[in-house]
């Protein structure tokens, strides 16, 4: 189940999502991965880019630390190795540099810079015919033609699964991998399998929640974590729109530092898309792109996509 090393921790599962997102990028020029903090958007996007990078030019731009919306263009230019002189058009420089080549640009963590990102993506897609854009955000950009993909939780073990099947379910595999990093020698065995499966199910397959629980394995066995869950997880945090379920959001919030689950920032005045176009796509169950009002319009009707529920 664990397939590819990326950064300091191995990447787990997500074969179906990787295929769906790569296919989506062949039909839509802008694909946005949405979900609450800790859902696995960034990790999935990095893996998509890593796999596409074998055959296509790709660029990764992390916007999570950026606070000033006015610097989005410059940040992207610098990530592409460009150094615009004051007074030059950053978007023109970017468009000239990208040109007609087939390429994928990923903008990670757009949620607090939606308007700037929307403007930039619209400008680049209009100028660069071979460009596709993958973004991650808690909220869709609201761009016409944008395909919104809700990142589902990791697949959970089934109630009838034997030990092998249970170990290879995505949620258990991630929990076990991180627990083994924290406590070398840890493995899911007959003695703890039921508790691990239950734990993963109660954490609803949310990657960050699983990681944070696994990090406690030196102090608590899976059975003890489970026994402590009422105190630890009954706390109810306000859910971001776009969360998988209220319970999952609550669990993630309990285990998550504040940066991962804060409220959305208000949109700035002069936005390029209507507020309803964005917010209406963030209720639970909505996995479809919505028409915006920017100039990038696909020649075909707005694509739709659904990621079926995982068990
Ligand atoms: N498929 C995966 N395999 C391994 N680790 C994952 C996977 N998905 C998420 N994670 C880990 O879970 C944590 C939260 O994921 P992240 O992508 O940062 O969430 P988001 O971008 O939605 O806030 C990170 O530490 C990340 O490395
Ligand atoms: Mg992220």
C-alpha cells in the first residue's frame, strides 16, 4: 500500500485518486483539490506532480506562508526562476516563460489568497495554451471551467477484513507506518488489530488525525488510545465548509494544531467571482465545479467530478 517515498515520510495509497486527478487534468485546465486542513490535499497534489513530472514540465509553488495577496504573481515568478525587474509585467514575464509548452503548475494552499490566485490562473490559462493548473485550497477558486475535486478520507478497513486486508487498508497502513516511525518494531497484529481498525474508523481516515494519533504510540497502545477517545475526541470544533463530516472534522481538530483547521479568511473586495459561486461548492457532498465569471471558459460544458465515498 505504501508506494513512493516523498520527503521524509512515505506516501500511502491513493492510487484511485491519483488516476482520477491525472485524468481530470486532461479534461479541465484548472483542477482544485478541496478539503479541510489535514485531509491530504497537499500530499496528493505533490504526488500527482511527481508522477506527471516524468513526462511533463511541472512547477510547484507553496503559498501557505504568503500573507500579502499582492505578492502572489511575484512568488510564482520566482518559483519559476524568474526575477522580474520593478515595473515589468510579472504576468507577461510568466506567460512568455511558460509559452506554448505542455506544463502543469501547482499552487498549493490558495485558500487565503483566492482572489489573487484566481486572477493569476485566469491570466496564465488565457496566455499559455499548453498550461494546466492544479491548486489545493479549502475553498474552490470559483474560476469558470475549474474542476473541483473533494479529497476523500483514506479508505478504511471493512468489518469482515482479515489481518492482511486490514493492514493494507489505506488508513491502517498510514497509521501503522507512522507508528512504526515513532516506535520501531510496532506492527498491527492479531492483538491490536481490532483496536487499530476502530481507531482509524473513529478518526474517519483523516490523514493528519491518523498521524497525530500514531505519534503517541510510545505513550499509549492503540487499545489505550481507544479507551481515552471519549475524553480526547468528544470535543466538537467548528467545521470548515468542505469537511468530510462533522465528526471527522471534530477528530481532526482535536488532534490538529490551530494552523491546520482555522476558519476561512473573508474574501477581499473586488473579487473576480461571486461569493455564492464559491461558498455554494463547499457544503458536504458537493464535488462539482461551478461557473465563475473570469475569462477562462472551457469550450465544453463545465466538467463535473465525483469521488465516491470510501469505506
Ligand atoms: N497519502 C498519504 N500518504 C502519507 N502521508 C499522508 C498522505 N496524505 C496525507 N498525509 C500526511 O498527512 C498530513 C496532512 O496532509 P496534508 O497533505 O498536509 O493535508 P492538507 O494539505 O489537506 O492540509 C501530512 O503530514 C501528510 O504528509
Ligand atoms: Mg496543505
